[in-house]
C-alpha cells in the first residue's frame, strides 16, 4: 500500500516483529519513518506479540495504528518534524496528541460531513 501525504508518497509495509529491529527494540506496534518515507505496521498475525479476541478486533487495531502513523506523517511533512520545540521535545511528536487526532479524526470528519463543511 501507499499513501500520499502532502505530496510525499509513503509506502506502507507489514513487518514481522522479529525481522524489524525498530519494532522489536522499542516494543512498538508500528512506526513512521519520514526519511524513507515509510510507515511500518507490525504483523498482527504474530501471536507471540499480539493477542486479539477476533478478526474484527485485529482489523480495528490495524486501522487505528495506521491512522496514528499517518498523523505522524502529516505532521512530519508539514515541516513540524524537528522544529516544533517545547521544553519536553517537539510538541508535534507528543504521542498523546497524535493519538487523540488519530482516534477523534473519524468522528470529526463525520461531523464535518453532516453539516457539509469538510472542504
Ligand atoms: Zn506515535
């Protein structure tokens, strides 16, 4: 898969946890690398690292990881990768904020569409 992020094409790949040192060493489920540019999601079929009750739960988690990493990609491509300094590091890399956008975005988009102000 590929996704266009503000004119930059990000490849989206599924990596086995044991074959990706970034996933493995950081115990991450996914990451975004603007240098390549690449979004990696851990192989959710790897039962040693991921446990799901059913395929629906796995699919929901996959999509939430993807949205989270795409938000990182948008912030990076907006020029906020390293220059948004605050005392605790770049605010644009604040995981709570990135997660909030990723989780709330579908609901915000639905609200925009309801009142036809999405563009
Ligand atoms: Zn993140």
